[in-house]
C-alpha cells in the first residue's frame, strides 16, 4: 500500500469517527495501517542513511515527519475506538 493510500484510509476512518460511526471501524484495520506506516518509515530512514545530497536528505526528513504524524493520528484513533 502506498503512503497516500494509507493516509486516505486513515482520513476516511477519522470521517467515520466524526460522523458518529466509530463502531464501523475495525481496530485490526487501524492496526494494519499503523504497521504499514511504520514499515514505510523504516524504508524512508534507510533511504535517508544512503542519501548523499542535502536536498534528498531534507525530503526524507520531511517524509519521516509526515509518517510520524500519521502514525500518531492512527494510534490516537485506535485508542478512541479500542
């Protein structure tokens, strides 16, 4: 699953939560999204370690920050529905 797909799925879960349909969110699905985001973060960190250009390093750092924020959102969501 691409990062964009994971974030879109997470956004859809948040829309359900806001509309009062949290019971329709499967906690296992949120857990899988967290796992996928975490795996993607590990891949980005490996790319960061190999990057030599400062511009590439900065891009990877920004991706990690985005992933960290999305993982935190997903964990918060899991706490709300769990």
